[in-house]
C-alpha cells in the first residue's frame, strides 16, 4: 500500500549502496537521450564528479512527433552499461512497453515509467512483478490521487521499491513547459511513505529556471532531484533547451548540497 496508514516508516530505495528516501537525498542526472558512447560516458564522468548518485539517459524515447529522434533503443542500453562501468553510477532509463521490460529489465537498475505512461496499467503491473526499483513520473494531467493510485498498481503486485517524480503539470501558463507543482511534495508526504523527487528540467523546459526550482524542491522537502545534463545542449537530439551543461550542473549541485545540509 502506498498509504502512510499502512507503513509508518518512510520508504528508502537503495541500489548499489545509493539511496533515495527516508532521509537520503538522491541526485539523478544525465542527458534526455543517449546519443553516443563518448556523449554518455563523458556526461556520466562529469555528473559523478559533481556528486550525482545515479545516471539517467533515455534509450526508448516517448517523443510527441514520430519523426523526431526515437532513441538508440537496445544500443542505447549498451552504452548506458558502458557508462556505468566507467563510473559505477547505477542506471535509470525509461521503458515504454511491457515487451521492452521483459527483454531488458536485467540491464536497467531503476526502471523509469514516464508521464505519458503513468496510467498504462499493464506496464505498471509488469513493473510491479519485478523486484527492482521503479521511478514513476506524474502524468501531465494527473491528480495526486491518480498518481498515488498508479503507484498502487506497482505495489499491489508486490514491488514496494517505488520512487515518485513530480515533473510539472499542464496548466494555462505558457512561459514554462509545464507548471511545477511543488505542493505535491508535502501533500504526497502526508499521504504516502514513498520517496518523492522533483524533475525541474521537464517541469520548466528551460535551463534558466532549473536552479531555482531545484533549490525550491530541496526547501520543500523533496527526497531528490532528476536533472537533465548534456555535454553540448545546443546540439542535443532532444530537450537541449532545458539541459544544463556539466559546468552549470556543478554550480547547481554546490548550492543544492549546501541547502540540503541545513534541511
Ligand atoms: C523524460 O524524463 O525523459 C521524459 C520524457 O519525461 P516525462 O515523462 O516527464 O515527460
Ligand atoms: Mn527529456
């Protein structure tokens, strides 16, 4: 059960000795898409030096247009493994289909289920049958109740290693890509023992706003952050506008670490 009434202690999700939740603040970072070996290995090394705990990169991409870059798929997973080998960082990557989960779950440390699949109930049930962590992103028009019920699908199959991720919801506002619902942090903490992290990159859609929303998330009690970082955002095959350079990410990490210490 996701509900706090059934579990007093906060859930802590741990992979290779790195934890998120129950007092452990986790940083997941990396490019929107895995593009090449040197790209992912270089980003992984940079974010590791800045203090990130997990490497995230998309291999199977849920793009709005079918004509946009769809990801390197299984080749992308192999490149993520190479980056893990080079840095030791566990891998977070999105899976969009049950078949992909069946074929590749063993190669992934944390299975990401994206906003567009938050209510793909077959995928949620299949992830629930695994015994490995799942990062579940809030649907762009999902209420918190629907978000928690989506997580319940995973837990109800016996997998209680779930990390929730608020990534902004769709509102009438156009100056940001989505509207970051920071209040989801205390609300989810009231109702659930599951860790809740914030993705300021997809929430704002603009690298200029990532630092302020990352710091706000720490202040609001988030259990971690997921931030997009690209070696050269201008040439990124997806989400370059919202991606930080490794230097910018390092600067954000310094402030985040300081603030997290006093929280
Ligand atoms: C992503 O994290 O790469 C992504 C596509 O985000 P979301 O599912 O939140 O849109
Ligand atoms: Mn992205």
